[in-house]
């Protein structure tokens, strides 16, 4: 599968690049950011996948999070894909910010007209890693995942639905229980239809109740003044309660007053997350 390089910038002795490719899964052109640490010039490196939130592209994380220095130090390749298919000419795909373009929700849609293109779950799980492993100096056996908001939801469900695939998982302000919040009800209803039992397959709070894979240490950071926390969109307490009940280890850090849902919050704690993953990926 041909990759077209869109940009390349030297950064902490490595390179922050953006590539474009034709996605077989999504049936459109897709972009992803990839940071190649200096170590990638001489050997294979573990890969850390970042999933962004609503309205984001591949650009938000690579330009705002400030992760590159820590990734260089720990020798991690970091991949940041887009959040949805784009330009599919589906009626209504650009009508709202929390559904359609920029809001793929990391599910495989089953409803018309979304099911042909909106297959972000399979894209992240299968197509993108195959593409990355075929074109960059990766160690396919060492892979982890993290994300923010809708992307935090994506990271949690991918780790929980695929035991052993990812060495570690973390999230910033994830949508923890989408079947119970307005964002989730809108997206899951639109992509998967009215049968709410089908929604549970993409809900971290539901999935953790039946997780039976290898030990998965979960790290979650949440800002105390996050407007979406107070609006009931994120519901971390439900996820924590389910993890506790099922004896799944989770470190939940409610960060002090003033921290919100923005990339300023992410940039403040990103190095902690890089270290969290490096601990498992460097083994």
C-alpha cells in the first residue's frame, strides 16, 4: 500500500512526519502523524498509538501535546491517526461536530449510510498497524495505545476487546460509559442502530466486566474542572467502579482544580503517560 509523505520536521533528533494513504477499510484517503525517534535509524522500536477526540485530525496531538522529547528519550515510535473518514460525500456527515466527520467514535458502523466508510475500529485494530509495520522499523510484538476523550474511549475499548494485543493503555478524560451519555447515545445510535445491546460492545465500562486477558494496568488522568466531566459526558466513576468490582488494576488521577479538557491539560501530564507505556514497551 503506497504511502505519500505530506510533511517531515526534525524534532529532538528524530522526525515528526505526516503521511497519506488510500484506506481499504475506510474507502477514502487517510492521514496519520508518526514520530520516528533517533533510535529508529539504527533498530526496531516499539509503537505507541494515540487516538484523538471529537473534531480532531492527526494534527492536534502532534502539534499541541509536546510528547516528542519523551518519545525520543524512550525510543518510542508514536502514531497519531485521524479520527474519522473524510470526504466520503455521505449526506449529513458534516452537519454536526459530534457525529460524522471528525467523530468516528472508533466503531465499525452497521447502519446505512455509514457502514461502508465508518469502520474506524477495524482501521485502528488491523489496517493501520499492518501499514505501519510494513513501512517503518517497528517491533510488532511491542505495541501500546492511549488517547483523549473520544480517543480515550477508543483506546480503552481496543485494549479491552483485544486481550494481549496492547502491552499497556492510558487515557486523558476518556468517555468511559458512552451508552449512558449524550455523546455516546448519539454516535452509537447513529452508527449501530437502535438496539442498545449492540452498543455495549463499544463501552469500556461494560467490556471491563468480562475482561479475562493478561494483566492490564490502566492509567487515567482527568481534570477536575473539565466542563464535560461536570456535564456527565465522561462518567469515569462508572468505569472505576466496574474495574474495582472485577479487580482490574486502574490508576485514576483526578488532577487539581483548573485542569480542563484541553491540550494544555494533556501537555502537562503527557510525559507521565509516555513513561507509563515505556515501562511495558521496553521490556
